[in-house]
C-alpha cells in the first residue's frame, strides 16, 4: 500500500474534477453526486477506536486504484469486518458493508482525481455497527494477491524466506492464520512481480546475454534452439530454447592462472521448467573454486555432455594437458569417450568424494566412506592397496 498523503490540508472540492459521471448508471444503491460530496478531512468518530495504521478517512489519497482497494481491505481485515464491491470501474470504486441494510450502513466511495492525478476516498457513510467475528481463522479478503502485497518487501530481502515465516507475518499483522497453500501462492505471485514470471525470464535471456557480451567483450554464449510451431504452422517470431552455454570473459582469462584441472558436474533444476545446470570449475592457487563455464541443458544426457565439452574445448579451454575430474555419470562417461580424444593430451580422472558418496549410498557406513577417501588420496600404491584389502576383507567380502 502506498499512501501519498494521509491528510490533505489544502483540499478543496471546487477544483476537483472526478471521472465519475457513470456512478448512477451502475448501481441504484449508490446515489452520490459529485457536488453532494461532503469533504471531511478529520477522522470519522467511528474510526477513532480502530488501531492506527489501518484507518480509513475522507481525504486519504493513493497512487493507484489497487493501493486504494488494498487500504480498504487492510482496514476490514484488521478490524474483522467485511465488505462487498458495488462499483469497480477504471475511475471509481464503491463498496459497502457485507451487512448493509441489515443493521449496518457503512459505505465508502473512492475515485480518481484527474487534476491531482491521485485516487482519493471521497465519502464514507456511517460506521460499521455490524458485529465483528474474530472466530474465523480466515477472511474473505485475505487472498493470495492481498498477501503478496503484504510480503512484497520481505521477498527481495530473502528470496528463500520460508512459507511458515510468511504465515506468521500475516498472523502478526492481521490476526488470521492463512493456509500454507495460500501463502505459497502469494510468494510465487510476489516473486513474479519482483523478478518477472517464467516466460518473461526466458524471453529476457538473449537480451541479458547480449548485454553481458557488450560489457564483457569476449564472453562466450552459444545457443541451441528449435523452431516454434503453432498448430503445425511455424511461428517465426519465437524460438524454443533447447540449450544455452556461456562462459564469462574474466573466467576464461582467469583459467590460465588456475591449476590445469576442470571439475565438471551437473545439478538438476526445479520449479516450473526443469532441466540441468552443467558447470565446469577449476581451482586457483589457494585451492579456491574458480567457475569457468556453465550450461543449461535438458538433462545429463550423453548428447548434452558432448555439446558442453565441445563448446568448452572449442571456445573456452583449448589448452593442452588439462585434467578433467568427474563423477561416474553414465551420460558424462559416454560423452568423454567421444570428446576426450579431441582434447590435446588431456586426462580424465574421477572425483574420490563422488565415488565415496556413491559407495556410502550402497553400504551406508561413514567409517568405510572415509577409508575409501583415504584410499583415493594416498600417493603410495602399496599403502592404497593395503587400505583396499582391509576394506574388502573386513567389510565387503
Ligand atoms: Zn458493517
């Protein structure tokens, strides 16, 4: 909610021109004429007992219709009342108590002021005299869209904020416990509003890569895309992204100062569009991880790894005598058999920690896992064979 000004001291009805000429066409219950609006910049008596921060009063101004409705919602949620919308047009919004005509006469009218370029609460009739019920754990106006407005500032601070924390935030602000699902949907909405939705993000990818290449010349970006067909007819305005490979120029240059090793691995992506992120990294002189190249592909298939290794060798690391460290992924091993002979004097070795992890998945023994790691990192063949024999005869055989 963005309140521009709470109280307008210089408010004058005479210079106000609202686009509300259709007010009487839509709803017989609402019979306000613009000139009949009595402007009152003080708080109505009925609102003085309400908690601060969620009050509504004539003269409140907002930057948009959405912000106006948000304030009306917050007022009702916070005070356990409810309303129904009577008119909702581009320049006018009228709502009244859910129990209007049955003992409660509360009604609000807000409209857009062309002259001031703001939305404003023009009239509030009566006060809520209906009985508020705080028994319910839910409120009809607390939907995912409303919650996303409330948490919009929390998400950028911590995009990984747990859903339970968001539920607690709503409880502390309004006293209602919303469902996990509702809060989860609200977070997705907030993420989409802040960072764009999934389709937008993919559409932005080529532009984003172009900008990176513009400001870091020498950055490598390679795509694989296929044509887009709609009902059998090619749509030339869009392509389907199959794979993308990229390596930033500073990483390409920095690799020359790293150990001549490339550790390659993939991790699957979650959320709406699945896929796999492939990474090649190295180590600097201080044994710090140094990223070299990335790719988003369909999965750890042999074809995807071949494409990754081809781009890596051709555009990023053409140096000889590189050692490639990997796990024993089937697709990766298949690709290495095809690709590695084309790498000049390069070697392929396995990462002992991967092997030990896989070993542990099978035997579920952390002591054995450590022995496997010891076996892998020892430089003395006889000593390594000793550990192997110990493991084999004592645990496996
Ligand atoms: Zn009421």
